[in-house]
C-alpha cells in the first residue's frame, strides 16, 4: 500500500494524493445498478429530467451516465486530481465535472436531484450535521436525494474511516427534520469495501 502524507479527509490534498497515487479502493469503476434502475423507473413513469448535482463525484461514471441519457447534470469535486482523473476516465462527458467545494457551490438552476455515493461516508462524523444542512439548503421542497449510504448497527462498530459508517437510527435522526425516506433496500453490486453495509435510499426534501 502507498505511504500517505495527508491524513485529513476534510482537506482536498488528502484526496489529491490518493488519486495521484492511484489508490482509490472506493472506486466502483462503473454505474451502480440501483441508480440505473432509478433512472429507468423515472423514464417509464415521467419524461421529466431532473436537474442533478453529484457532490464528491470522484471519477464521475454516474455523471457520464446521466448526461448520456440527456439529464442536466453537474458533478463536483474539490480535489483537482479527482477532477483531472474524471475528465480522463469519462472523456467527452468530463465537461460535466467541475472543481468545487460542496459547502460553497451554488447551482445555476434549481435542483431536482442530488445523487450521492461514498461522499457522506468519506467525511468525518463531526461534519455530518453540516453535510445534511447543506443538502437540505441545496434542494427545494419535493426534490430528491438518492444514493448509497454506509451503515453499521453492530454493538461495536468500527470508528475508523474513511469510509465512516453511521448507525441507521442516527442517520434517520439527522435527516428527519428535512427529509422523508421514500425508498430503501440492500445493495446487490457493492464492491468489497462497502459490501453488506451499504443501502440504497431515496429521500424527499420536506
Ligand atoms: C471516497 S471518494 C468517492 C468518489 C465517488 N463519489 C465514488 O463513488 O467513487 C470521496 C470524494 O469526495 C470528494 N470530496 C470530499 N469533500 C469534498 C467537498 N467538501 N467538496 C467536494 N468534494 C469533496 C473527494 O475529493 C473524493 O473525490
């Protein structure tokens, strides 16, 4: 394993170093099945595209997938190396990926969807309340937050990360002032880092 200088995931250099050393064990390498199913269901039930933000997008496979389907999508990452990597990996769709900090970024048009994978769990537990507040501020009433969340309800969960697990009850407590849970299920195509602890969830902004 590579030796790392940066140990604080709140710092973009932490992620730069890992992308530059090609150490990205969270990277799935493709578009997860639940997002594909979510998109198919939307296409069957409504022709309305959702203006989408992907925070902490890494290599941005999902941005390419949504853009190819004609959805307006912006994927952001505060690590310049992550943005360079995404632009190399997803080619022409890389124009949908920009360098920006989730806590400072303001979308040009109102959002219909935030899609998340391995972003919430990448940041230390002390930041969780601020992440949820920012998600709530970015989404108008009725808009959706869909994606993958990393849980551990064992009596002695690991406190180490990233990725950091959260207890499902604690997550519900954080979310419930702003969101209602519409959909939830176990994930069948997790990569080893997340296997057995990852759940697909769709939340709606109150
Ligand atoms: C574990 S990686 C996940 C990447 C991608 N979502 C995936 O599923 O492969 C977490 C990403 O979040 C980005 N990130 C962390 N904090 C951020 C912030 N405040 N604003 C934007 N991106 C951030 C990191 O640079 C990193 O690329």
